[in-house]
């Protein structure tokens, strides 16, 4: 396998002392705490792990083994993370960022804490008390407006949000919405390829095989994930992302994040890497991160020297095959931005994501009321 011979581009993160365990709040009832330093969050690991395991809707990017490395790599400026305790149990965690101005308006807001490599913002809340937990967070939010970014509308969190703050009686503003590709185990897209797609796939595969053996590969439980990560980063950097400076290897913060997260994900059996080798070298790779019954794409890359034979599409069709034939995740979210069309030709299912702003107090409600007018004014001037 070509991954075994790749030179590492990342080094493991240095070992650090385990954080002190934080004492849980005592007594019954609901308590909301605001944490603004990563070390305060690190003291919640045991409770945080339990919350993530029982979350109404999984989000690996907000689990401690991903969020703490992200804060260390990308910075914690403006962090306001809200821990909601119910009867001494951590019932919700809302990683947010405080901004003094919202969309150019003079009103403070809490918005989802994200970095550029995650396109999901679902907070972690326990399923049985999700609506109460969301309501408690919003009642104690130290800002007149909150914005939840990139929330799937087909999930438990969205349902609980509409219960905690019904759109009909609350100041809601859907700032953005789009549909992105999702792969589900019970809806194999390959049977729905049209004749043109099937003919193209045969032609592309024939062209690739003319250059050498075309071999499916996948990361196995006993493999060292380091060479796989290094191989992926080299493949990505050799293409347009490397030229644009957006490949993972181009930035120290991205390299640091990957160096810590991927080994831990592999240790937890939460990472899957599939792809194709051509003539013994990496042609395409797809990295996925497990999330409860499903998974999210983290990154994809392919060798652009063979672009005329669509290696990305050929590799993704094989990834679908591996997904369908290997027990595990029931769904795979593409984790893509609105402009991305990488999966549209292969995956046939879609899910809608919304960025939802909610006015909690008068200033927030007034700001949301002004946003449609501002949008109209910008369109008129453009």
C-alpha cells in the first residue's frame, strides 16, 4: 500500500498532563455556566464524554477530542462556551463566539464557534431534555441575539429548537439555507446513475487503468494513521488547493489540528479513510469522521494529473461501494459549503442546513427586523 511508504508531514502533538477534573454543580434544578477559557472546558472531560455519547444529534467537531485541539490551533478569542447542568448532569454544551456587532449592526451577538474545516454547528444536548436545555441557554445568554450556524433541519436539535423558541412566537431570521449531499445506507445511489454517467465511468476507469493497476484501499484498525495523513496532505497540496494556499499542509494551524485529531480519531475508531491507488501511488483519498450512527466527510483530494479521467468521481463511486459493503455508519454527510458540487453527481440524497438567528431581547429583535431591509438595500445598490 502506498500509504506505508509516505514520508510524514505532521508530527504527533506533545503529551500534556491530564486536566484537573471539575466538581459538578450540586443540587437539583438547572444551572448555566459560561466558560471562556479552554482549560475550564478541559476540566469537564468526563461529563463532556458522557454528554457526547448521549447527544440528541452527534457533532464530532464539538466533542472534546476535536474542540480542544481546534481551540489550541485556531485560537479561543471571543470564546463563550455555555455548559447547561440539569440536576448535576451536564445536559448541554453550546460553543459560541461573542461579537460586539452583528452583520454590521450595533448589537452584540453570540454565534456558533466554528473553524474553516467544519461546516456543521449543532450544539451537544441530551435527547430527553433537549428543548429545556436550549431554553435555559437562551434565557441566560448575555447577548440580545444568538445565531446557530449550519443546523440540519432534519435533526433532533432543530426540532428541539422550534419547541424551545417557536418561530411563530419568537423573532427568527433564517440568514442562510442550502441543501448539500448526503449518502444513506438504505438509498444506494449507484442504481440511479443515468446511462451517460455509466458510460462516462467506464470510459474514465479504462483511461485510468491504462496508466497502471487501479486498486481500492482503506485505512484498517491496525494501521498507523500518520502515513495516511501525510499522504493525504501531500496529495492535496499538489493540486489547486496547494496553489491557492488552502491545503492543510499550507498552514501551521491546520497541520497542528490534524496532527492531534486524526490519531485520536483513529484510536477511538472514529476515522475512516478510503481511496484508490494507481500504479502503486495515491490517486484519491476521502477522510471521514464518525458521529454516532453516521459520519461526516472531513477532507477529500485526488491527483489532478489525471483530471481528464475524473479521478475524484471514480474514487467516490468506489467509496460508495465500500460504504455500502462495510458495516458501520448509516449515513454520511458531505460537510460541504453551498458552492461545493463535489458529490452532487454521485450522491443523490440531500439535507437542508440553515443558519438561524433568534432575537432574545428588544435590541436583538430590532436588529433582525432590519436585516431584510439591509439585504434589499445592498441588492439595489449592486
